[in-house]
């Protein structure tokens, strides 16, 4: 038998809300744990309890009030490239308890189009709060932001003062060190049709210190009188003015950025390294290392965009050159990019059911798709083939496949290996981890008499390969060493050692003031083959660098190809950030691209997206790199004479 002293009635609920200042016409965000209140008089089921509270809320607010309830589903967090999760606002269940799920099904209730933390509501304020939301759960213009411009109230029923509806929006606005933006992709049902879209959600660092905890904040607000409460049953109802509580939270987060986390405060990079582990080895290079010296040491490193291998390679190059290493945090918004997480692969293999190993990360890191998710289990041949990338033409090459946004597990292999995958079932074991990290860009600046600047863009990513990217770095080092020795230069030069396109976007985003002074750039890659050159013109096609490069190539390499912008390389690919409005373009730097490859259309030409060939240290032709360097130096000498 329930304790009659702890029973509460319909009149008790209505009286409690009214005594806390909830009135007709109010906008109220209700967070609930109704079971914590004990027993409601005359109610014997969860359905009856939900109905009772909904009726009471409607009576207190009236038809002109607006009821808001969190109906979070976190749908896109479960999405995979080969099986996109679907958020249907009309049918996707709420993951926030019985009352929100009951409420979202009621006639007239609408739901915000947010595949992670949707809010359901009914009342006249819903249009202004829910129409035209940006594709972010916690960024500018989100529903939690819009509520700060209203006279909304927070009401916690059966919950303490710690439950804070705007918590992670405040975290985002305060730029707390333990959360960061991450891009997700899935399907959203709109007008009865699933539409693929990307979405920005702010995620926590996966350490106990970073776990959300608003108990301190809630208690402080309660002591300040922002939260008011009355007892109901064996629990309480709390009410606060949304804007008052929000302003209080932001002010206190400025003083204590870890206020809304478990703590204690710590360096997020070190927290993640403790959780995931890190390589501490160092690569030693001789002074003024040669192409061969550098390639022998750096080629074996797994140089993913944000990784230990990339960090080791850059720190080694910093001992060779006056290289400044710029650091850009995971989650930073840079034009069309949201900078990716650090990716660590602890090991992976594909086995036949008899235990025979087909693919192993230990044998060749290229066998595992860059930024693959973890997966362990048995799969059918049909399912396995959905997760294997091969080169579109070459039979023996293993492609380098990287995917930051369309997340899934996956392997890469040659067409020869794929054709041999004829068994019905296989064992998959991929152990990877994603963590908060820093994308790093190396820069050598050689000042001239003029602030007019030429960029030399090279790429250090593409693990365990030489020709694709590392050959361009070797060429860039050679060129910049000569520029450093020059007694007087007319123009300034900057060598950039980049971890792929995100690195270029990050660097430019932090050097916007330099953009008007950039004459252009020369991008170097795929130079370690004794093949004809390909010169890809810049987007404008008529800069001084375009003219000088074409003139010199026609003199020095009669078999070279001259192509227009983006025919072979896309120097400014987009990263899919849906919040980027394109108003501040990063793709307006005129950059010519110089590489070596067979004529376009020939079998061995590396198709865009699969920039690979039969690449290995043994196949590297350093004389080919040296010849290209000679051409680039001649081009720069001609530029200096203009």
C-alpha cells in the first residue's frame, strides 16, 4: 500500500505549477521523470500517469500557452554509409522517457527537424521556434538559442535543478574545452520522402572528466534563487526563467569552463592520449637529409590527416627546416570543413572462416580504409563487398580511400584480391578509435622585399606511400632550401606541408589577411615517376604563374600535358559542413598543380578519388623529383625577374 502522505492529486499538480509562476500564455520547456514523484491518486498505469500530467499542463497553460518537451533520438549517431539511419519526426521514438514519447504522439503536437535532439511542442510559439532551423543541434539559430529570445520557462518535474535544457548550447557558446563539433550524415523524412543530409552535433571527449554534469550549476542557480521549487509527492517541481538561468550559466562558464562537466579540469589532448594511447617514437634524420634519407624514414609512417604518424613526420621535418607547426583543434569550423578527429587503428584483419588471413593492417595499413569505424563479427560475402574499395582500373594497386563524413567500417584491396573473395562468409575485426586531437600544418616562410606571396603547397598525408604525396613534400623541401639561401628575393614564399585538404582550409582560415597578397600557389604531388608532367592551370588560368609554368614545361618536357582547372586535381574540395554559407570563399587562391602521370585516359592514370598507383619506396625515382625541382626553381627565377 502506498503511503497516503506521499500520494498527490490532480489538484496538487495544478496548484504546484501555478504557485511557481506558470501562467496562461507561457512558453514552458518541460523535463520529466514522473516516476520519481511516487503515486498519483487514482492512477494505476504509466499511460494514465502521462495523460494526467498532460491534462494538468494543458489546463495551467491554456490554449494560448506553448508546451515544449525534449524528444531526443540521437538518430544520426547510429548512421552508417552503407545503411543510413532515418529520422522520421512522425515515427522515430523519443529516447528521453515515457512522457516525451507519449506527448509527441498527441494530436496537434509537432516536432523539430533535428535528427539528434528534436523538441516536440504544441502552441502558438512553435512556428517561431521550429521553422527554418539550421542543420545544427547546438549552433547559432538552434531552438535552444531561439528560446533565449523569448520569455520561456524551464520546468523540471521529478528531476532536480541539474537538468538544463540548453546545457550543450551553452557549452557550445562558451567553447568549453571538452566538447567539439562533429559532422554526421543520415536520412531525414521530409514531405514523406527520405532526404540525405549532413548535420552538426557537438560531442564530448570520451573521458570520465568530460561527462556532462550540471549539478554544480543547478545548485548554484538554486542558491541564487533562479530555480524555485515546491514539493509534489515524494519529489519536487522546479521552475526557472529560461533566459535568467541561461545568462547565469554563461557568466559562470566564463569563470569555470569545466563547470558543466564531471571534471577535474585537464588538458583534453592529454585526456584523450591517456584513453587511446599514443606513439612516442621519434624519427631521427641526418642534418640536411637527402630525398632518400627522408623517404626511408617517413614513408613507413601511417600519416593520416590527424594522427601520431603525421605528428612524428612533421616534428622530424621541423629539425630539417625552420618549420613552424600550426595547430588547429578537432571540430574547428574552417569554411566548408569541420576539422576531423584524430584516428587511431590498433589493428585489423579480414579472415576466411578457416582462419586464413586475407587482409591485415599489420601487413599494409592501406588495407584498412582511412577513418574506418570499428567492427567485429562475421559477415556474408555480399555484405563484405559493400565495405571494400578497389581501384576503378588497376588490377594490383591498393587504393587509398578516406572518408570523414560517410562513416562506416571498410577495407581497401586490389582487384586481384577482391576477385578471390569467393567464400560465403568471412570474419572481420577492425579496432579503431576516434579522439579529440589537433590537425597540424607545417610552414616555412621566406620573406622577400615585397609582401606579395607565393605558396608552395605539398601534402604529407597518404600513409605508407611515396609518389602520391610525399614526393611533393621532398620537392618542396628542395625548393625552399634554395630560397632560404637566396640573398635577396623580390617576392615572399611560403612552403606549406599539409595533412590534406582540411589542412589547407584550416591554414587559410587563419591567414585571411594574407589572401589579397597571395600571387598564387604551386601545388606539388605525384612526382616520383619518370613520366611526363601534367600542369593543371589555376581557376583563373591567366596568372603570371600559369604563364610561366606553361612556358617552362613546353620548353623542358615536350610530352607534358596542359589541362584546365579541376580536370585532374581539386585543390579546394568541400568538407560538407552544412553551416558554411559560402560567403567567405577559400577557393579563390589561383593555384597551379604540377604532377607526373601517363596521358589522361591511359590505364595507369590515377583517377581522382583514388590517387594511387603501384606506389612503394622501391618504385620511387628520386631523379624524377629532382628534375621537377629544377623546373620549379627556373619558374621562380623567372618570376623574380618579372
